[in-house]
């Protein structure tokens, strides 16, 4: 898989720079070009990646389970991260799973 190193690097970054943070953002790897390659530039909340089609990499699973009670914030609707993936992620933590759906405004709505 092309993104294999990105999954591992994101988990390593989370483990090193935010080892005790209990709020984790989960993003689909397919959105990586939008989010940006430099995960170190993101806020203090770590970002871990899954695929839209349902693959949860070992690095992502391990980091969620290491934190035990992490709250997961899924970035995007069901077209970005399926309900199946949301359910599978919820089994890895004692924390809550939230979905953040981005709302875009057009010039007409401003």
C-alpha cells in the first residue's frame, strides 16, 4: 500500500508529541493531499489515518488501544469514513466516537 509509511509516521508522531492526549482526530488517508503532508504542522490533537474502504492499519489500531479511553473525532461524513469503520474504531476505545462533518458555505450563502 502506498500510504503504509504515512500510517506509521502519524502514529509515531502521536506517540512522541502528544503521548497522553485523549482526543484523537481520525482522517481518511484519501484526504491527505487536502490535509497536508506535514502532520507536525497540525494542532496538538494527533491525527491518525484509516482508509475510506474500511482498512484500519495496525499502527492506527495500536495507538488508539494504547490510549485506552481516547475520544475519536472522525473527520468527514459517511462518504469519507464509513459507518462500519466508525463502529470498528469504537471497539478499540472506552472513549466516545464523534463525527465532524465539515460545512462548506458558498458565496451565495454569505
